[in-house]
C-alpha cells in the first residue's frame, strides 16, 4: 500500500534512485495505491554514477507506475507474492518510459496489461 509521503526505489536506468509519492490520482478520496497503479512522484535522490547523464533532475515531478510493494499481492490462483521493497518505474508526460532497462523481476500480471513493454525490458517475471 503506497500513500502520500511513501519513499520508493526506482528500478529503471532513468538516473533517479529514490522518489517520494506526492499524489494518488486513482479516484475520489483514494488513499492507497497498489501494484499496477499510477501515481505522481517527486525525485528525491539521484544515482551516483549517473548524475551527469541523468534523464531526470532532483525535484522533478513525474508520473510513476508501481511495480513492487511490500504488502502481499493476491492473485486468483491463491498465490501470494510480496517483495522486500517498494519500487516504481518513471514515465514522462506522454506516458512513455523514461528508462530503457529495468533492474530485477516484475510480477507476471503486467503481461496482461497495457504495459507489455515492461515485460520485455525486465530481467524476469515472478508469479
């Protein structure tokens, strides 16, 4: 469950390391966001090696897609999937990926969404 003020890891090579959620635009008085939801984030820290070539700057406000959460991800096949950290992927204003690679695995439910490109960029899929 991600809400305003949550600190999140960035798992793409856009140059950002940590971001903070500033808005959950899902619906009327919506408080929490889960895996697969879009949120609006602010960049808090950049990666050390990519500071000069970063595609985002500190303080930038961008859109993000939640990829992993610590809370359990329930599926119809009665399998529960949880991760060790909360992670996102950054998008620009036209909903295009900023990064060109994803680090780590992503849930296999993204195979059946409009974010099929994430599956091809990721290292692997988790059930």
